[in-house]
C-alpha cells in the first residue's frame, strides 16, 4: 500500500511539474519585471524533482518536500479554483488543487512515516520529534512562497525585498539544520518566526488589496510560524539542560 501511495504522490508531483512548465512562460509575459517571476517558477522544478527522486528512494527528505509542496500549493490552488476567474481558465487551479490534496493524503500517516523516516538510523519518532518534522514541512512550504514573493516584487520595494531575502535564507538554513537534527537550526527557525510577524504585518499593510488577499497570505505563512514556536517551546527545557551541563 505504501508503494501505491508513493506512486500516486510521484504522479501528483509530476503533474505540478508539467503545470510549472506550462505556466512559467505565461508568468514571464506580464509587465516589465515579470521575467523574474517566470524564471523563479521554472526554478521551482528543482525541489519538485528532488522530492520525486526522494520518494522513489524512500528518503525522509522526499516525504518532507512532497508534503511541503502540497501545503505551499494548496492555498493558492484553492483561491484560484474558488475565487473569481476574471475570464482566465480555471482548470490549472483545479489540477493544482487535486495534486496538492493528493500529496497531503498520500504522504501523511504512520505507514508512510515508517516507510521513510523509519528506515533511517536517526530516531524521528515521538511527540516532540513529530513537532520538529512538521516544523520542517511547514517552514519549507513558507520558504517556497517567500521565494516567489522575493522574486516577483519590483525592486522599488527596496528594503522589504532585502529583508525578505535574508528571511528566506534564514528559513532555508534553519530547515536544513533541523533536518540534520542540529539544535542551532531550531534557534534560527525561531528567529525567523519572530521576524515574520512585523514583516508580515508591514507587507499586509502595504500590499494586500482586500481582506480575502490578506487572509490568503496569513494562511500561507502563519502555520509555519506557530509550529516553529511550538517546537521551540517543546524543546526548550531539554535545550536549557544541555546548555547548563556544558558550564
């Protein structure tokens, strides 16, 4: 059964990859500066391929990336499917929504955990390690979305783009360190979650054109912030004990 679920997830990732190849040139045909967005969307093929290969090889990173892709795509696909179309085709949103839901349904659960993380020497079981895994997944999803924001917005936003780029770097570094069970990664991720609050509020104030758009942006980034802080709280006492033992 796990092989069938992995195969369905691979098909979903391949579908999203095909949509990426289809939509990236259209994104680059917009107003001046949109060429960056087209290139950025094409570069998203790299984590899709990484996730696909990881699932085939039954690596933990394959499952984490697959889930992160599903979480990152889901809010956008839902908005494009259920929101006004303004005369544009709605089928890409529906396909993306189906693919993201497929990833979330097929890659969650104890059996898929055992088929991927359970095959490693590192112990990822238990409540706190579960929080850590989901902090990895949700903040990787946030990194995907933040990457597109940084690449899409014009340079006249100046400082905001620069801060967003540094925040993106922090997310990537924190997630990478956490994936290797490095304590410092949790601290980096927690700092990024703190920075998200004022930066997100500033962005919503300046760029959100409607309540619905603001809610979409909150849905994209807030889960990663919350679970990042929950992980820090869960590991706070063991981290303090470790630091005191080093005195």
